[in-house]
């Protein structure tokens, strides 16, 4: 099977995995536009999710591993790298429209493996619960057990595994 076959079956989570320079980003760009998220530096993090009801915003942030009220009240630029990454993932996932496929490059590349595990578990539960679609590109193979993707594509092999 090749990557064109993903339209032929039902799925929620796909992963493009391979080493640096294997073409993951190029493939993502061919699949659609990767969103660039900009947070308002003047607002607390949670206020950047103002299109959601407060309870939904807190549920979304918590589902991405950001469950601390003090974290929600700090502006994005004052968060740690890991917190910024989780906030960005929450925004990407939460703002996706029905039928839209979320594209994420360099998934878990800027966080330690404990955070990667927690995020992978959280994201796969949230994506499946909300019936959204996400394609994650990563050079990390350890996330597969935590993400439980519906399909995996290797650019170097040119193979799609279900």
C-alpha cells in the first residue's frame, strides 16, 4: 500500500516516521497546509482559547497535559518549551474544523521522552474521542506504542502499514 490508500479506510491517527531528511515535511506539505499558531503575548494562555467555553478550554488544555491553573494564567512566552509545545498542540487540535485533517511536523521533537509519552497518550485519546483526524510526522519510533496509530508511513521504505 502507499500513502494514497489512506482515503480507502477509516482512520483517526496516522504517523509519517523516518530519520532526518527522509521527506516527512515534504509529504506533509503535499497533504495540506501546516498551520502556524501565534499566541497573543498580552493574554493569559487560556484567553487565547476564547472561541471555546471556559470548561471546554480547560478540558482541552488538560487533555494535552496542561492541567495547572497557574500555567493557564501565564502568557504563552513565559511557559517552558514543553508547556509551549503542549499549548500549541491543544490549539491545533482544538481549532480543527470538522472534516479537517490536522498536520503536525516534528511531533515530540522538542520535549523529553516522559512528556512525549504523556502527550502521545493524551492526543490519541482526545483525537479518538472527538473523532478527528491527525497526521503526525516524527523521527521517534518510541511514540508508536503510546499513540497507537491507525496507519504508519515510512518515506524511506515507501510503505504504508495499517
